[in-house]
C-alpha cells in the first residue's frame, strides 16, 4: 500500500515541486472543489461562469453522500508546476464515467474520457492493478512553471458514494507508475505460483478420491476448488462476463462474488464436518457449525435477492447486508479455531494438524486485511492466498498421513477379523454343543408334564401345568431354530432335495393349523391349485419355512381376523403367499425384519418373538436359491411371499436325492406350531379396600403368572409396555408398580425415569423385575429411583414379601402424617416431587382460604387433576381424602390466627372459609380437643 502523501500545496493550488520534496502521488481530495450537477446537463462553459463558480464548495465526502439520487458532479483543481522543465502527470478517478477538461486557454479545453466502466482499448495507458479491472489514465501536461485549472465531470452510483473512501481523484507521475508496476508484477508472479500450488493440490485430491473413495479427500478437493475459483475471479480471470452485471444506475455488482463466497462457506463447513467426524466426536460443535453456516448462507442469499431483485436502489441496505456477510465470515473464524483448540486439548487424532492449517489461513486473512489500511510490505497483496495454500497443503498432508495409518489399520483389522472368525467358529461349536445338552433336560421336563396335564383334574392346577408345558415347548422350538441357524452359518447344513407335490404338502400343513385358527377365532383360508404341482425342495426345511411364516401370521392377527395361505404357479417360479390382517409393519421394521434376532411389534406393542424364525426362513430360502419379500401398507393385508424356482438345475448334484420315496415323505405330518397363551389384559378388582398393583410386562404368560400370584391380596391392573404403563398409572394411581426392563416402545428404565419425574406418580413404590443380571443394570435401576430390584427367575414368596413390605412402608408414612399434622413435609414424603406436590396443594388452599365455595372440584382444577386422580394421589401421601385435607388445613390456619389474636372466633371462622361458626367450633374441638375460645398452643 502507498504511504500517506503530504501534498505540496497551498489552500487553493496544488504545486508540483522538485528537490527532496518531490512527490509521485497526489491526492486531490483536499485541493479540489465540487459542484453537484442536479440536472445532469451542465456544460463546461456553464460551470466556468462566475455565477456557477460561486456555487463550488471545498470537496468533502459528506457533500456527495448527502445528495442521494444525484450521481453527476463537477470537480475543479488548480495545479502549478514549480519545475523549470515540463512534466507529465496522469489522472485517474474511481467514478464509473469521467470527462476530464484540460484548460488550454482562451476558453478552449481538451476533453479526455476515463472511469472504471470504460472498455479496455489497446494502446491506451492504464493503472497497473493486481485485483481490479485496469483504470484508464488521462495525461495532464504542464510546461515549466505553468499553472492550469483541471475540470472533470464524474458519474458516481449512490452505492459507490457510500462505500468508497475517496471520490475526488488522483494525480501520479511515471515514477509512481513504474513502482506500482514492479509491485504488481511481483504480486502477479506470487499469485501465479500460489495458484499453481492450489491447482496441484486440487488435482492430487481428486485423484486420491477416485482411488480411495475417502470422503475427506473429496471434501478438501471441493474446498481447494472453491478457493481457486475465488482467487481467479477476483483477479478478473474467471466468469468476468457470465457473473458480472453492470448498470449505469446501480454500478458494477459482481454476481460471482455472492456465488463463490457462499460456495466457499459451504465447502469449508463440509470439509470440517467430514475431516474431523464432528457429528460423532463433538455433536455440540457440529450444531454450532451447522446453524452458523445456515445463517451465513441465508444472509448472503438475502442480500443477493435484495440487491438484484427486491430493492436494487436502496444502497444503504446493500452496504449493511455486505457488512453482515463480512462480519459473519469473520465470526465463523472463531468456531473454526475454537473446535481445533478444543479437540487438540482432548487429543483427538488430526485435530492438531487441523488447527495448524486454520492458523495459516487466519493469519493470511488478518495480514491481508491489515495491509489495506495499516501496514505495507512485499507480497502482502497475496498473503491471504499464501495462507490458504499453506492451509490446503497442511490438510492434504494430514489426509496422506491418515491414509497411511489406515493401511496399517486395514492390516490389523484383517488379522483381528481372522482371529474373530476363528473365535466365532469356536463359539458356534460350543453353543451348538450346549444347545444339544439342553434338549435332554427339556425332554425330561416336557414328557412328565404332558402326563401330569392329562392326569390333573383341578382346573387351576391344569392351567398352570399347561402354561409350563407351553413355554417348555417354546424353548425346545427356539433351541432347534438356533441350532439350524448355527449350522447354516457354519455351512454345515446340507440340502436333501427331491421332487414333491407342493400342493398336497401345503394342504397337509394347512390341515395341521386349522385347530389353532379355531382356538384363536381367526378365519384361516386356503387357495392352491387343484392339480399336482411338482417342485424340488428339502421337505424338512420346507416344513420349517411354512410353519414359521404361519406362526408369525397367527401371532400378529387378532381374533376375528383373517389368515390366507395361497400358492401361485408362474412361468419360472412358484410363489407361496401367507397373508394376515392386522396393523401394518412400519417401514423401519420392514428393512430389518429378516435380520437375526430382530423382532417386530404387534398392534398392542407386545413382543413375544425371539427374532430367530424369520431370519431362519430367509436363510433356508437362500439355501433353496429362493427369495422372500414383505409387503405391508396401511389398509392392506400383511403379505410374505416366498418364491421357489421350478426345476432342479439351480441345485448342485450332491444336493439332489432322487431315491427318496415321495409317498413316504408326504405321509409324514408336519409338527403343529405351539403358540403362546392369550395376551389379553387381566383385570382383577375384588374390592376397593384392596391395595392396587400395576404390572407392566410385555410377556403374556409372565403377566398372567404374577397377576395370579398377587390377586388374592391385591387389585391387579396390567400394561404390555412402558408407554401404556404410564397411561394406566396416571389413570388409576396404583399403590405399587411392578415393571419389566426389556419392553417395546418404552423400556423399564425409561418408564421408571418418567414416573419419577411425574408429580402424579413420583410417590409410588416401583419394583424392577428383569432378566438383566449385570451389576450395571441393577445400579442403573436403583439410581433412577427403583425401590427394589428382583432378578428372573425369582421366588414368588420373595416377591410377595417385598410387595407387602413396600406397601406397609407407605402405610406407615401415612400414619406418621396423621399423628403429627404440624411436622415438616420433608420428614413425611419420600421424594422432592411429593414435597412440591403437597406444598402446591397447601398453597392453593391457603390462597383460597376465605372462599367458602372452594372445595375438592376447585382444588382439582387448579392443580390440573381429575377428582379421582386427586383423591388417589392425596390419599396415597397423607391417608386423607381431599375433603378432609382441605378441612384440616383450614383448621390449622384458624389455630394460627387464634394464637396471633387476629380476631374473635366468629371472625376467624369466616376468615378460614367456614359458613357456620357453630360448625367451625365443633370441627375445631374435634381436631384439637378444645373449643376455639379456649385454644392455647402452649398447653
């Protein structure tokens, strides 16, 4: 940048001097005078008349800014050559158009054209400039000791008048132009070198991305490309025609500036997110970056629309908008550096290199900004470009180091994978062996149970035995399925396919399931071809495929619904379709329903499956080279379609067993699927005097078992998951809750947390009942607020004792409250939520103490509870009904007023809301043992 210029001039004349004080750059700001051309048609002859000369005033920026809408101005300045030889000076202006009038005497003028918007003309002399389009220079010749007056007529847009720091113009000599050309050539060489670096980095990154497909390479390549486009654009080498808009009214507005600034902001955001994996390792910073980027791009787009389409003539809005853009970009540097410092301190990999690259970038930007106004030096014109290049080089090296470490990581992962494969094989072998061992004791359990069921005459005992037998058979079936999965995964399950009459086989399976459909009240329909349908498959595996699909259909079909089993022969395939009515399966579940150990929810949120059956079906179909598809849309049946290829060419020779007698095979009956018992809710309410217990458990048999064990002493209600459990608890306000942990929609821990935060439920004791035996799970339950924690399998006597103890403990708290009404609430309640609830109740009563109409209904409305909810909650905490609680609070307030001698008995009775003083006296004596007139708290 140029050093400050000291003008060699008096107040009216600019003197071009010699000797030590010779200057090569002259500001015309303080020497020129200005005349606004309001009509825009003043001629040189008119402004030289005495009348117009009197209108000229000393130049200052404010006079031009204070004349909005006036874009043409006349300037004049007197210059004197103090040299004894002629000199040549060059004039240039920042206006869009300028006409220079050189006074040659006798009212004759030489006219020259200049300004920023004149097209480039070969052979003319222009100001060397590294950033903006060249400005045309106008020659001003001065003979020895000559004095002359220069006039120029300039056109300025309002925007430029408000933005530019200088509007009068400049005079320079050849020495200045040579110095400037040397500086510009240096900057251009520096620019070319830096652009070469950025081009090389960009190409390098795109090549490496095409090889490794690492997103960070692509993100950094985009960042480098947007930086390259920006610098080429500001140099005037890119998009100069496509992205530039020039108007005589609004001046030159660079459309490309908006586009490229927005692209650079987005590219930098994208790179930071990908390179640092910010969304995962620092989600707080990720949100800051995301919203800061959205806001900044929004400001850029808004200012662009205002400038070009909405308010093109409101230049003060444009200035404010662009200042907000620049300010936003500056503010974005804070989180860019902040996240680097934060992650470097936390020793996150690559964070230090990221921080170093940003330091290079920020340093370049700061020095470039300072060079415009405060400092000077070589290459400062391109220092921001050097900062960007160093940042990109740093980031590129970081990615190269990352790829090198990743290659080593791949080698290590391959070794770990091999070890994991061997370990998995060992685990599969062990699990297969232990599963086989389970079969023997299960057989010894099932067989005697079957006999006991037949021999037992007691209905209650028979029901229990049948429940035990049903679950033992489920364990047998589950173990068989897991063993099949293990065989398939270890490639030890071999196909034994032969040709069968598929229609007859499916009809046999249908017959085996008719009784199950009748017991569930489900309409079971069959649609198959009457003729024979030859198909090659493994009969045993086909039984497992069809039985699992039918079991799934019956499980999720309510009573009164439909299950349809159909077979459709196509050109090259046979489709087995199993449809059932019911709630549609969500798209999320449809994507993962065939994965191992993934379960879907029934319409009531209940889950009873193991997540093995459908996974086994898919694996068995894969062995048959078949496919399975699920179709489930609202208003339509849920449909599983299994497709089998006709013929046998798709099977290996060793998989085909022609010698199998199809008649013997088809005579075998497929095993009937054993279903779990009904899942309907049990409601046992023998009497209001019994304590109420809510059981939240997703397994129907477990709900029925616990309900039956406790039904003789408690009123039981149930829910199949945590979400329904909360609704039921809020409605009934039970005395105790027993909750499972692993449940659909809302698990037990979430249910417990919500219950403890709910003022309506926070007082209720909760027992967590779960198969999670780890200390972490137990500690989590107790820390969240569980009153007790029982592991499955549990002893029913222990469960009854723990339930009774917790209910008795709650009863003792109520009795304690009744014994001493004046005690502190913190000594009575078991949670701060209960304390807040009681204090809120008492505050409402206190604020309505004198209202004789204030009762249970009004109290419930003020605390947003129904009459029944208020009764259950208040009774559970204090053993008092809402009516008694309000009455006691009125009497306690009356006792306090009597102690303070606030008034006589009748006045105090009305003050605490009693309509009848006699009734007040009777109630007071019943509560405190003495009449109001004789009450003395000291006695």
